[in-house]
């Protein structure tokens, strides 16, 4: 710790302590006093910000900025996803897809089918988009199969979050690839090699183990919304039902191909990029669902409109909670937590893979943002990576991605999405989400270390 010791200040120690106290306070307020998560996170944010030396008015501004940013990015997507899910339930499309999947895999094989479906859907989609699309299918599958909810949900969560962490074209791996000048195709190939065992361990295997020890019931409001009995006079066919659910996948995949394989000024590329924006892709899917799943199957226009409107009420608490998590993240960033952790990294003498993973872990724990963890870690390590072989640069990029999802907790938007969607208690969410992501992260670390030595 030679370089960093000289630069380390009292403020850095104070900031780390304040982060820990704030997180502990949030956990106590939610679990012991039973305060709503939004209010608990707001109180924890002021504990962290004021304790770290920010004026109270600056903490308030940072909280508002962070909440607005995360809701502007994820809030509309969640709202559109809720509309799409409600339409799929009431039109019978979710039931049709579930019936087909149940025909492909029954009993013990069903969680494996869910993991595979989630990997396919999660390849081009942001995790938040994939989750809001998969939740209706998860609820219907659990109800129709008679299996525990977690046995169906955990493989789906594992499939989506693993691809988000380890596979370009997701933002985290792409940022690391760019900063470290790694080869995109090679990183995708190595990422797939790591993703498969990570999904197997964190998905069907962990889901089977946890579902026997943790009993989770379907949440009342969202369960009723996404598992509603079909109300359309005619049930849509499997083909059109599948097309609606994969439409955002195809549009976002087209955007990715445009960015990778086409000239930026190409008219087709610009069109594909526009259509592949998550907001546009999901919005078009909702419009297509209104026409193809609702009106085309005999649902009255006022019935479709009521379905869309009633889908928004159950997600109000979720949106407030996610916004609070974004406010906490922004406050910690404004207080300088990224710079504090960077000082630790500058003086650490560790193997590249382990160093990359540890820095990303520390930044994710402190900030709750995989993007911040990935961007900052890649920036710290980029000067050290000059001269590395292409394979080694790709593995370092993947190690950063793996570290960025380690034990995500109360400052993570995904944590609150999983908690609210599945009606979990705080302790249950730690088991379902935080441990699942830790398995993905550790498998990614072990895999990159093995490939580093094997491919040398």
C-alpha cells in the first residue's frame, strides 16, 4: 500500500465507515422497525451523506438527481413491462407460452428450460427489461406446474443476470472491452464459456436447493395481475404470443448488430439503433400486444385500456424504492466513494485477474452500480494492461464484469425489483438475489483464473 497510503486521508476512512453505518441502518429500519424501504433508504442516505461531510442540502439534491436518473432510465421500462405482462396474462398469451414450455420440460427438467429461455431473452436485453418480460411467464409457469415459485424464478434470474454481467453487448462488458482494448469477439466467446457453468450453478442447482429451504408464496397484487385468468374471447396462438415476447429481443439484437457491423452513418444502422433503444423496443411491444393480443382476439377497447391502467398501481411501491436506491447511489458517488476505493487499488500488488475482480467488488458494494464499478475499474487498470495478449485483456474485462455483480444488496435497483416482484422479505431477498449473484461472481472469478493459466 505504498502509493495509496500517502494519499489516504481522514475523509476516506470516515466515508467508508459512513457507508457501512448507512447500509446497516437501512437493514435495521426495514427489518426491525418495519418502515417502508423508500423511507428507510432515504434516512440511510442522509446518514451516509451528512456523515461523510456533505451539507444536508447537497445530500437532498444528490438524492433527487439519483432518483430521477434511475427512474428516467428504468421506471418507464418497468411501467411498459407491467403493461405488457398484464396484457399477456389477460389475453391468454402467457398461458399459451407456459403450456408450450411445460410440454418441452416437465418436473425436474423445467428449471433447466427456464434457465435456457432466460439466457436467450437476456442475451441482448438489459436485466431490468428481461425481468419485467419474464415475471408473467414465471408466475404462470409456477402456478401451472405446481412447482415452488423459487424453483422456477431462480433459474430465470440466473440466466438473465449472468448474461448481463459476462456477455457483451451488455454495457458493463462492453465498457471494459473498450477501455482495455480487448477483442470483442474473443471476449464474447470466453464470456459464454464462463456463463454456462455460472447459470447452471446459480440457476437450477441453487434454485433446487433453496426452494426446499425457503418457502415463498406468490405475491398477492402482482400475482393476481400477471396470473389473471384469460379474459379474451379467443386465446392467441403460440406463434403470435412468442413474437410479442421476443419482439424487444429482436429489436435490441438488431441495434447491437448495427453498432458492431455497420457504419455509424448508415441509414439502416441509425434506424436499427433507434428501434433497439429499450424504451422504443418495449413501447412497440406493448402497442403490438394491444393490437395482436387484445383487439385481434375480441377484447373490447375499454377492456384493453382498463388492463393497461390497472397494471400500473401494483408497481408504485417498486418505483419509489428503486428511485430511493438511485438516490443513495448518487449521494455516495458525490461524497467521493469511488475515489476512496481507487486509492486502495493503486497500491495493491495482486495478479491482474484478482485485482480487477476485487476493485469491481469493492466499487459495486459501495455504489450499487455495476456500470460505475466497471467503468472505474477499467479506467484504473487500463494503464497497467498495455502489452497484454488479446486473451488476457479479454479475461481481465470478464473478471471486472464478474466482480461488478458480487453480493448486490440494498443500494442495488435489481435487489428491490426482485424483492417487490416476488413479495420477499429483506432476509429472503438476500438469499434469493444477493447469494445468487455472488455465485455468478465467484464462478466468473474462478473461471477467468483457470482460463488465464490454461491459455498462457
